[in-house]
C-alpha cells in the first residue's frame, strides 16, 4: 500500500466533540490554560488534559509555559484555516449549534479567525486592498505594493518587524460565511491588533465576535474610503 497523508487520523482528532470544542475555543487566537479549555468544552480538567495530550501529539496544538502556568494555542495558521473551512462546511450543510438572538448576524459581520479579521468586515478590507491596488495578487500569491506599504505604515503597522518574522506577510483565507477571501498572515493579524489598539473594536473570547464601536465603525469606513 502506498504511503499518504492520514486524513482519517486528523479527522478523528478534530471530530471528537470535546476536542472540537477545545479547538473552537482556541480559534480566538488566544492561548488558554487547561482549566479554561475544560470549562469551554464542558468537561473535567482530567478529561481535558487527556484530550490536550492527544491534540498536542497530533500536531494540532502547541503548549507554552509562562511561570507556573501552561497555556495552549493552535500550532499554526494551517490548523486555523482547516477549522474555519470545517465551520463553513458545517454551516452550509445545516449542522449548526443552537444559537439564538443577534449573535448569528454579529458573527457573520465580524469575527476572529485565528487572530485576523473575518466576516463581512474582513472580506471588505481584503477587497478594498485589492481594488485600490494596495495588494497585488498572482494566483495564490499576495504581495504588498509600494502604495500598500505606505498605506499600512500610515495606519501604524510596523512592517519592518513583521518582515523579520518567518510567517508569511500576506495570505488569503476563504471566509466561511462570506464565501470570499479575507486577509490572513502576519499582516492580517497586525490589522486586527491595530484596530483593537485604536479602540475601534474588541473581541469576545467565547464567541469570536468582534464588536465595533459606533466611532470605530465610522473610522473603519473612512479607512476603506481614503
């Protein structure tokens, strides 16, 4: 038998309900402790530790120690992209968790996808960057243009620091609710961080919703129009 990727093993890691809840909680991009993840998944700490061990061995999460505490986060952008795509597939095929009230609309409008901005606000930002030729796209490759470099720098993003990192600067991520792309990569993360730093919006750790203030929404609109 030919060797090949064992997608069944990865699917089994993701598909177990408690582990799926753990991975979904980590889609906020924040590192969480085992206790926090146990609470998110509705399981005991002992059970959570067992699941975390399996996810770590499987390469889907990575531990990080800070003082006496041990935190967990998704191991890479690739894991986040797979989870985002699975969420889209689940939504399109009618496999939805029960959720009432305005959260559905809020989640579609703006949410965190592993530390970058997704939803309608995220795809609008991506489309604007392309339309204004601030981003150049050739196939799956994305590059900042000279005018894009000025735009990003004027917005307060430290491009020199971003380019020193090994992570790709610009990546395209298919948005499950909009079915179009939003901006990922280190630049996508920097945009969301800058939006939060400016006080335009804040994220809800439990739902991944990014809530814009009235003034923040106006500022975001001006950013896209300038």
